[in-house]
């Protein structure tokens, strides 16, 4: 089976069966184009779930300074989640 994009329109494919072909003026064929947008994701997991994730901004270089800021935000998230899990024992 071919699941690709074809160059015929719905009107052309319907008219192939009755022998008539209608030419559509200024008809453009659909083309598949690769996207130039690239996205980087930094994520942290524990043994069970995804703990924290961040998308790196377009054009940002992941260097020591940037990664240190990500780790600081991760620490804040972990401490916040840890505080929510701790229940005082009576």
C-alpha cells in the first residue's frame, strides 16, 4: 500500500473514473518540506516519573552557566515536591 502524498486533487481523482479531466488554473501540488525549527529539551527523571523538564530557547547555547540555572530550578521543584509528600507523624 502506498500512503504517500499524490499530485492529484480530489476533483482529478474523482474524474479519472468518468473519463473527464478538469484542469484547474494555477493549481499547485502539495510538497512535503522539512522544518527548520529545532527544539532541545532537558528533562530529569526519578525512578518513577518525570520530575522536571525545560525547553531550551531557540539560539541558546547549553553551557555551564545555563545548565547551572536549570539545576537550580530543578532543585526548587524537587524541594517543593518533597515538602508536599512529607506528612508529620502524630
